[in-house]
């Protein structure tokens, strides 16, 4: 009885957290990506969508893989400990994914920003002076 309830609660809480975090990061990350990509909103939107898809795939895969680890709870106290450890692992995984994505975006954004600045300098240099 406790095992079925715990597994269902784990899946519900973990998936709900993943969806909430993905939506929050997507909504707020779009502004960041737009700035990183030289205000190219199409590139920012496309990158944002790809990051969200990857985020879902990795985190939902992690949630499903970790479902089988640990002893099924037999008492109410076991169920609470089971849920807290399982959901805690998911929260840590979500945090790690967030920091990994932010690091990758920051590095890539700096590179793209450098390209845009080079392009601006090249276009200014090729224009004849008046």
C-alpha cells in the first residue's frame, strides 16, 4: 500500500517540478538568450526550445531510472523518507542541469557575442568615410 502511494507521489511531484522548472527557465531564459545572441530573437527562441527539449529528456529519463532504486517503503515513516530522498535527488539533478545549461549558454553566448562584434567592426571598416 505504502509502496504504490510512494511511487505515484514520487512520479507526480518529480514530473510537476520538472515541468515547472522547465517553464520558468524557458520564460526567463529567453531574455538572456536574446541578449547573448545579439538580439536575434529567432535564434534565441530556437535555442531556448532545444534547451527545453533536452532538459525534459534528461530529467524525465533520470526520474524514471531512479524509480527502481531504493527499498519500497513498508510504513508511513518509510514512505516519507523514500519520498524525501527521491524528490531530493530530482531537485539536485534539476539544479545541476540548470547550472550546466547556464555555463554552456554563457560560454556560447560570449563566443557568439564576439562574432557579432567582429561583424560590426568589419562592416564599419568596409564603409567609406564621408
